C-alpha cells in the first residue's frame, strides 16, 4: 500500500509538465496525452468529539488527510484517470480505551480511520480510482475503480475522511431532460476502510445486527453475492421531476424506488415509494446466515413539502416504513436518502415505524455562508422487538445544527463545516442500548480545501 504514496509526486510532476502545453485540442503525441491532463484534489482536517451521557466515556480525535486525482487529456473520446487518498491521526484520546460500564470503545471517531483495524492510524492510504472512460455526445461509459453518481441508496456519502468507493462498469446517457444510468459493480471499498473487497466479503463487514427472532445475525462471507446491478431513469418535464431506480443485489434482494417532485413557484411537493423482495437464494441459507428472511418485503413511503424563497428554505417530511418487513440495504454500500434521512439518523434496518423531520436553512448576506437546522423523531421502534428492528433501536429524537462557510476570492476552494448533533432516546436509556447509538452530544468541525 505504501506505493500509493508515490501517486502525489507523480501527479505533481505531470501537473508541472502540463503548464508547458496549455493549448487546447487533441494531443499530438502520447506524451501530450499525459502532460496536458488535469489535476485536482482536496486537503481535509476533521475534528470530532462525542460527549456521552453521564459517566459513559467521552472521546475526541483530529484526522488530517487529502486526495489527489489526475486524468489524461481526452483522445478520440477516451481518457484515463487515477486518484489516491490518505489519512493520518493528528491528536486524539485513546479511542481503544473501553468505557468502564459497557466495555465498548469509540465508534464514531474510529470511522475517521479504519473500522477494520482499530490500531491503524497511519497506514491509511487507498487507491480510490483507476479507470478508463469513453465520452460521447450524450454521455459516457466508465470501467474500473470509479466515482459513481449518487443514487438514493447506493452512493459515496463523503461524510468522513474516505467515502464509499466502487469498481465496475458505469454507463450514463443524457438527452434533453432525460437521464439513463446502467451499472454493474463487483467490488467495493466501504467508507472508513482502506482495502478493496468483493461483495461477499464486504456485506457484513460492519454491524450485522439481529435476525427477526432476536438471534444475532451472522451473514458475512455467506451471501455469495457477486455484485449489484443498477438501473436509474430520470426525466425533467416542466415543473415535474421523475426518478425511478431499481437495484438488484445479487443473491440478496431486489429493490425498486420511485420519486416524484412537483414544483410550483416557491413550493415543492415530493413523494418517494420503495419496495423490496428477497432473492430466493436466501431461502437455502441457515436462518442466522440470511441477510433477509424469505417473508420480508420492506416497503417505505416518504413525503415532503418544501418552501424556498431566498434567504430561507423550509421543509416538512414524513416517512412510513410498513409492517411487511424491515427495509434493508447494506451499510457497506452507502446511506439511504429518504426525505427524512439526516446525518446519524437513517431508516435502514427498520420496519413498522414513522419518522418526522423538520428542516430549515438560512443564507446570510455574506456569500457562501449559511446555517441549517434539522429536527427528526422516530416513532414505533421498540428495544427487544427484533421483528422490525435490526439494530435494536429505541424511539428517539435528534437535533442537527450546521454552519457552513465557503471563502471567495484568493482563498476560493477553502470551506468550513461545523456540525452539532444531539440525540436522545425516548424510552430506554440503558448504557448498553445508548452507548455509540444515542443519548450523546457530538461536535464535528471540518476544514476542506479543494483545488
């Protein structure tokens, strides 16, 4: 992995050479194909602290890192790209020192490093992209380790030091207001990890949760999944936006989702509906080794009413997860983006619950400076009732307050994010239930410089 550290020096050398060939047009030689390419990247500093309830142990850490990407000049529609990313620990409490009451260690702070190796704070480099792309008039086709376009379930979710990264084929076609995406992905490097995995290894890498009968789930290395197929269609017709998605997770499940957004003056009315069916392959697995049980058919209906007139934006969203089964999608592949989803509060793993979210943002007169507020509450989750509760959560409410500032002029590319989160269970505050899950205050301060 240490060879990845050579990437920044290689890209810097290419970038210097590129200054000697600024003229546009197709390259005239193989050398110009590389020396007239593009370099971009970012530097990120991430401070996070979690203040747990009462005598439960608190943690903090500061991570620093960055990414550097290069792509060649386009030739006959083809281009090559590569990207490396790295992270180091700056200063920190001992994240592996266990809480005396629960015996557990830090969760959130470890997610800035490597969740597969809690002692790794320095060897945190990853070859994130290495791809060949063919561009044509209305779209592109990419193969390799690549950046994907976010979908409501499968996405990069770049909210830590490293996002979710994927390898496979990605095809996109755009014409008029329509957009068609087709993809097959067969390897993944989940967020907060450094290695690449096939899908059978990756699914179950993080918390496996519980089965509906209360037994601890154990499905990692048992799904025999080869990858995920994606079909996405988008259409923009006047004041109407339509998005239809279908994901086939090999040997695991079929998930379809439809989103419709209607815009009228400063108002937006949106609705999402998702439904899931298990793959029959799951029937042949032992009960605790199944990702989804044969009788489960997760269904979710989400609605949103939003009003936006500068400098204010407000939205009220409601989600119902029905009692036909838990809504399941691997945490190793992204985070769900229902209308009620906010950081540290997702629907995945739940059924027979209701979620209400109220959001608002205000943009200040200073360009690039805004404040955002989210309040969400989950109703119906019951500790110990595992039929619709994969991660044994309680009903809870959560408040997120965010300040964001982007600098302009000479310092353009530099931005600051301050996120404060308060999360509280409604019924059960037992230490084993709330630690690393709820009843905490968390502050994240992120400095990004993109170039």
